[in-house]
C-alpha cells in the first residue's frame, strides 16, 4: 500500500509524515516513478511540475492532504489551488484523508418546479404561462381540470415565459414513471433559458436583454435545440412507457416537424390572430386564456387520452 502526504514544501510536511511512519520518504522529480509500498510525502514544488505530480498521485492507495497550518503556501494561492484541484480529481480514484470537497448546493438552475404526488399513476403538466394558469386560478387551469376528469393527482412542471428546452429538462429529470400521463403544453420555439447570477431568466422574443440573447433568438440553432428537446422527451416517454400528449398552445414553427406524432393535439390558431382573439375568452390579465378556454383545452386533451 502506498500512502502519500501532500502539502507545501516546508518542513512541517516531513515531520507530519514521519510522525505517522518513521520510514516516510520525500518524493522529488528524481524518484517519483515506480514507488514500492510505503509512506511518502511531497508537494508540487518538490516534484517539479504538475505532470509529475499527477503521475505520483496515480500510484497512491491513500492520500493525506496536509496544508500548512498558518494557511501560507510558499508557492502562493496557485500552489494551493493546483494541489486541491488534483486531490479533488484523485478523490474519485483512491481514499483521501483530511480533504473535504467543496459542497455543491443545488442552485436555482437545477430546481424542479414540482414533484411526484403519489405512488400510483398520475398526471404531469409541463409548459409556460398558459399551462401554468396565468390569468386564471389554480383550480381553473387545464391541468387541474384534466386531473379532475381523469381522477388523477397532478404535478405542474410549469413556469411563465419558459421555453421548450426548460420544460423538456423538467420532464426528463422528474420522477415520471410507467403508466403516468405527461401533457406538455408546447410553447414558442423562440425562447430559451438564460442563467446568470444564480437565477434563470426565461428569454423570449422581446424585450431583448443583451446582444448575446438577441443573436441567440435570431439563430437557426435555437430551433434546432428546441426541436431536439421535443424528440428527447418523446424518446424518454416511450422508454419508460408513459403516455405523452403534446398540446400545441402557441403558433410554433416546430409544429410542422412533429405533425406525425400520434399524440399531438393542436390547440393554437383555432380562432382569430389578434391578441384579443387568440382564445375563446380572456383571463384576468387580458393576455392569457380564461376559464372557458382552459376547459376547452382540458376537454380536447381528455378526448385524445381516451382515444
């Protein structure tokens, strides 16, 4: 077994290693290869360069991290950072003592909008503000109305102004199981999630926030990314044997690419084209559909599920 004490170039590292094993030896650029079993100590400075340092650690069965007690590294912060970077990588390969990897708290970008409600088959609703129910109460949105018709619990993977990519990610990472039903209210392809300062901005056609976002919205790449998201979700649902219903709620260029999907329900552009004529009725904000429209959505989707 090879144990290697890793730290700075000063004498404390030698004292520590030899306190635990009087036969501990210093490893340098001259003797780091093909080490026999035993206890060793070294640093990036002692061994010469990071390539040699990596080759040394590849031989270790156990690494003991021993940073200087006063926090001062003779090679400065770079020496500390390089040492910890390598120890972090090798912690996946061997046992590392006295090193705690940096804690990763799931930031907003990885949060799920909702969770599973039951161990029995259930309904999942995904999408943007229409699926979220902006303009109506929670009990009036089509996902809730549909869950009542199906007599199933429902979870909402929804967020106002969100994109197809965001909804796809929510579906793919949720605890969706065989025999569940996923109803995805498909939104415009000209949207994308933009992460900055530990928060997600859901960028849509306007207003543009930065030149980078404007370029992204005008690129064919955005259509490609959203379209692949649809096919990824479709494949996922087939694999786990849950039913996927895609409800096209907003006029969408992607629609022509998925017209052969067996469980597609087209619910957009059934009335007028003006902002006030897109839906049967208006919600409380005069921008989103009202209760009558949500009931229509629920009824049409229910027909597709029943068939």
